[in-house]
C-alpha cells in the first residue's frame, strides 16, 4: 500500500497566505460509509427493526449509492471482512470503483475482551488483541487501504479507584506499536470516544488521542516505520467522529483543527449528536448543523484532502435514504461555506475589534432562505 501523505496539514499560514489558500481550495467531498450499519441489529433495549442481510446485499446497496457520492467502504475484521470475504470486496472495488479504504480490528465485542483488549492486564488476552491487530494490518496492506482505524471502545474502566491507569495506557500504546512494527508502513488512526460502552474509555478525547499517537510513534522500532517518521510522516493519527467529540463537550472545529495542527487527521467520521448524552449516531445535520459547518470550514482552511466517512445508525430509516440525506446535508453545507467571502472571514478573524457582530450577521444571512427580507448587512470597512 502507498502511504497517503498528510504532512501538508500542519502548514502555518499568514493572513495573506490563508486568504490565497481559501480562494483556491475547496473541499472534495469523497464519502465513505461503514458496512456495519447497512442493516442495524438490535440494541440494549429493543430488537432489530430491519431484516438481516448478506454482505452481497450490502454491497448491492452500496453500488447504487455511487452516483450520489459514495466512493469508499469501511469494515471490521473479522466480522465483515476476513480472509474468506476479502475477494468479494476486491471484486466489488474492481467492478464499481468503490474501494475499501480501511479495515478495522474488532477489539471491543468479544467476551475475551471483557477487561480490555490492547490495554488488558491479562497477558493472554492482550496477546490475542495484538495478534488480531497484526492480522488486520496485514489485510489492510494486502488490499491497499489508506489506513486502519483502531477504536479502544472496551479499553477503559468503571471505577478508577486503585487502577494503575498509567500502566493501562502504556499497554495500549505499546501493544499498538508492537503490532505496527510487525506489519510496517500501515498507518493507524485512533478514534477517540470518552465513554460507552465503558464508563470511561482510554484516550477518549481529542488531546488524549494526539498524546497516544505521539507515544505509540515514539515506541516504533521497525526500520521502515522509523524511516517514514524521520521523513515527517505520521504513522499514528486520529479519526475523530463528530458524535464522539460532542459527547465529550468538545467543539468540532477546534477538535478537527487541532488534529490537523499536528498533521494527524487521517480520516473523519460524521453524524449528529447532542452535547454529552449516549452515542446517538444521528444523520448529519439532524441537529446542530452549525457545528458541522464550522468544522467543514476549519478543514477547508487547513486543506483537508481525505474522505468524509458517514457513521450513523439508521434504525428507523432505509440505509440508502439515510446516507443520501447525509450526503445532501454535507453538500449543502459545503456550498454554503464556499459562498462566503473568504476575505471577509479572514478580516473578521484578524480584526475582531473592527468587525464586531459582522461574522454572526453574515452567517445568519448565509443560512436564511430569504436574506433580502432581513435587515441590511452591517457595514464592514476593511480599508481603515
């Protein structure tokens, strides 16, 4: 697999350089989707609402979504993709052009991971988690994905009293590094989530994820991996999910932009989520669309070129309609931010004392179906 170069993300720009960049760069909305939610199963409190379908049927639905913008698929090992089903995904990619962009090791569901996976204090269990990660990285390398996502969903705790959490964090980061050294050259994107299914998940917020990435990279020993790091590449990055970020009361634009500051935004997951609460995986734009718009603009400012992964749980809606709604929501938001005058945005950022209230007024009109019915837009003197 060829390494996707994301070193550009950490570029710092002067106001003049930022304005030039914004005038010449817009986001390319390449959508991906996780095959796990095409036929959602039951939850803790209710049975499944849709029939279980085969992977062939999942891929048939996915193929029909290509005209709407679907370009990539995501899947777990060994659940949806494994040594037996890999040829199916390969042929699907050849036939449709919709490629498998990541294979995710399932390190959270099996009963053996009751006390954690990569962070488990039980040597045999941790060894099994490391081996599954190695096997997953090998499949990523074989099919030529862009990265592997690792979610530490079961790596955490309910009661912190007496726990050696420093040791638990070490076990997670160093176990990940061990697996990566066994299959060098495959980037890994950690997906932070503050809680659920554990009361507190290790490396669950954006800053914690960045710290883990740096810690795991520092532990890499394989010559190939060390060479890539010496060239300035990131091998451990992040895949922030909108819902998880908001569960932790973080701000989307701030969180996504912080990951790019360190050149570590390997992928993005999108949905809707109220602040805090349980992980709802609602359709993009269903609530708090202003958070999504601000995050999209931040990605535009820093030149994001990766995929926009949709991660939803459409229990009460056909998955194809849910995905099309998400695609349309993001397309409309992207059009809206592209219609804004970047010169005025940059001016408001660097001259807040001379643009009091202007940006808010500008956004109100950008979101209004009939802006001509509103009060006149305030004056903005950028020549004073």
